[in-house]
């Protein structure tokens, strides 16, 4: 099976869907002539031209709204936010227009649109350019939110997202773009709402998604050396959420650690933690532990910024805590 | 202010149509206000009384089989101009399941996809980029349509307005931006919060033709929209019309309007858009006083029927709470 990067997987998904459906187009800052700020859209402008790969002014509220309007009228836009840090400029459009249009029009207007781009901490970028904002989007009814961690998942989920008739928030990661993985040449789709067991184990369940998957895999390898078999549940899709897979795993291992690089309050981690506590109460041998981003803005200094994020050491310690060792 | 109505160039049916539409709006809104007072309608309810010539004149200039309308929360008039049924609208105001949005949108969120009425939007200025997106679709699909996008003077200072004008011009999209300057953003006179007092010049900032239009003269609104729509349709040039108008009522039902004087209100009542057209038509022997009374009576009957329909309609089922969140 060919090995490609996460960046290429995202690009291939957009390319294939644009080739399949003339109504699909890509818009955002630097996506066309410049080939994308992170080179995700490299080559697409050459292939599809300015009609379908559209450079926008730096005006996130404006072009996000333009995408939503085009979706109301029947097109299927893929809107790239250069990073999710700038999506905050467009939040009103996403929350008040994209997420609610179907509901407040009594079912008349569906909004088939994908908002995508890199989310989550990167390196040396400080507070305004390095943050994980998924909790804001996961909070909103009317949106679907997905956060793949591997090239295989990214491609299959993005193709599903582009074909979905609802507004989708698709979270990638600056540091994940160069990650490599096997991706088949033949077409495949991955349905939303299906978590993936990335590692099987019997002693503890580690629930995670997006970039922290790698930290969890390294932690599991370290734990294996001391005889602890961790099961890693990669949520992949945050809304809808695959509660079934979560509960089956926790009921098997009886211990649960949730790893999320977002801030802890009102987060995916805190919500899943509550769900597990409520639905697996009789199976739990220890309280659920969370490993999250520290509750601070991201500092520039590298030692400090690493300390602000989930790490192998923090995950190992949390596992030991739920195992009482 | 004196106005010259050159009625000779229009046929009688067209003029009667404009008059009937404006009178229906007036009576419908009066009825909505009355029903709000009786607590049949709740929440925010923004009446269009005084501004009737704007929606009527401009929407008469387009073809909704291929053109589109988007507006603000003060949307009852536009919905009527788009040909939506008064009963269905009143039912939406009542929150009934027979309303255009099944009772889940209310006064501020009137939609009719078939009739190309694309809302009914509640956040000031936030729908303006949507209009540009619909215009983008028209160009993308190589269609012949135009989008009319309405907003108030309050929206002029929102970033979304400026971002939208810029993109519409950069991409040459067929959209006509129509500012209904009713002179008050809620209770604040626009002159107190605006660095320029003639908004139409803002089109110049984006290379877009801008024009100030008399919003009490339905025929002037019609002609200017016709020209702007033609420019958009034929050449892909967006336009910006500042239509000077006035609302007689408060911003919403909870607003007694103490920020303006009796004299100011009277001055505008003396240039009422319905009275102006009616008087001109009488003068030109196109209508008699009795015929006008019959039109008014018919509008009252339709408004009463709308209330009757809303009253007799069912509440949405509780299960509707969880419907239409996702496709």
C-alpha cells in the first residue's frame, strides 16, 4: 500500500471530490496561486483554474459567509481557514448561519459545506497562533466535527465530509501534515461517528483524537515495557460521537484516561469523561483521569510550550494513577 | 418634499399592483402589531410600516424565478413582496406549524426556498456575505440571476458589509446591495454614529456604483433597482443603493420611540409612500377614491384571514424540537 503524508491525503481527497462533482470548489486565503499556506492545495489551481480554486482576501468572516451562501444556493464549498486561529473571525457565520439555517428555516435550507484547516498547538507560535479550538465547535448543534489523526483517516473522512449535506468542521494539524501512513489507491470512505481502536489492550483505555494520538502511542509503548497493555480509542469523529466503542472498551479494561490537547473546561475530554463516569460507573475501578492542554494561553518559550501540552510522561503518569501504581 | 410621479410610462395594472402590495403590507403589519399587543405573537417583532415602497418597488424590478432576495429581521414586507402567503407568514409569527419555517423561525426568520426568499436573518450585517455567496453560485453556474440584499443603516458599520462589497467587486458578482436607511439603528440616529452621512458614497471605496434613492417614492425605487439589476445581470457589476426611508413604529414592539419628535414623525407621515402613489394615481385618473377604499378593504380582509389561519393552526409537535438540526 502506498505511503503518503497527511498533507497529501487531504489534498487527494479534495482533488478526487472536485473531479467527481463539479459543484465542489475550494476557497480560502492563498489556496490558489500560492498553492496553499501549508501546501495542502498544491497543484489544484493548475488543475482546476480560478473558478474552482478561489483565492480570497484576508476576510474570514466575509469569505466564510460567502461559502455558506453558495452552499444555501446548492454548491458544495470547501472553505480553508489558513489556521483555526483565524476561524474565530468567522465564528458568527459558522454558529449563527451555517449551523442554524436548516433549523430556523423549518428544514428548507441545508448547508453542505466543509470548513477545514490546521487546528491545535504548533511550535514557537505563541498564544494567538497556537491553540486547540475544537471545544467551541463541538458545542454547537447543527455542526458535525471530525478530527482525524492519520493520513488514512484524513482522506476517508474528508471525502465523507465533502459528500455530507451538513456543515462539517474538519480539524487538521500543522504538525501532522508531514506525518506519513498507508493509504490505499482505490477509493474508500470512512463514515462519521465511528471511533477506531488504534491499539488493543486489556489494562486501561486511553481515549484520544487528533495530534495527541502519537503521544498516546508512545506512552503505550513505554507502558508495555512495564507490563501494562493500553487500549487506544481514537475518536476520529467528535460530533457525532461513537459512544458505543468508548463504553465497550472501558467496560473491558475498567480504567479510563482521556487525552485532549484542548483546554480542560467544557471540552471533549470533560464531556467524554462525564459520559464514561455515568455510563460505565459500575465497571470503573478508578475515577476517570484527564490529560489536557494546561489551562493557560500558549507561551512562546519552547520549554514552557511543551509543558503546556499533553506529553508521554503525563499520559504514563495518568495511566499509573488509574492503575494505582 | 415635492415629488414628481411620471405615471404615463407605466400601465395601470402595474401601478395598481404596487399600490395593492403596499396597502397589504401596511394592513398586515398593523394586524401583526395588534396581535402582538394581545400576546398572540412574542419576542422580537419588527414592523415595516413606513418602508413599504422599498421592498415593493425593488422586488417588482426582478424576476424571482431566477433572482434572489435576502433581508434582515425586518422581513415581513419582503416576504409579502416575494409572493409569500399572508396566512403562512402570520402563522410563523404565531409560531404555528403551518408557518413558513414550521414555527421554529418566527418573525425574524421568514424563508421560502421555492420563491427565492432566502431569509429573514437576525444578526445585523451577517447575511450580507451570504448574498455574495448566492451571487457566486449564479456566476459559477453561468445563470442569469441577480441577488437583492437588504440591510439597515445599522449594518453599514459592520465589517461584513465592507468585506462583502469588496469581494462582490473583486469577483464581479451580480448582487445589488440595498441599504434601507430608516435613519435609526434601534434608537440611535445614524448621524450620531456614522463618520459620513451619505452612505451611498461608500460604494466608491470598492469601485461599486452607489446611489441615493428616495425610499418614499416606489417608482424611483423600482427604476433604480431595475437599472442596478440590469447592470449586475448584463455586466456582472454589483451596485449599492442607499434608499432613504423611515419607519413609523419603534425598532421593535418594545420600543416606544422616545428618541424622536412628534414633528419628525408627522413630517414623514406627510410623505407616506402609499398616500403619495395613491394621490398621484387619483390625479392621473387611474383610480378613484372608492376604488382605493376597495383595495384597502381587501387588504384588511386578507390580514384578518391571515390571523384566522394562524389562530386555527396547530402548535408544532414537541418532537419537532429535535427535527431539522441535521439533514
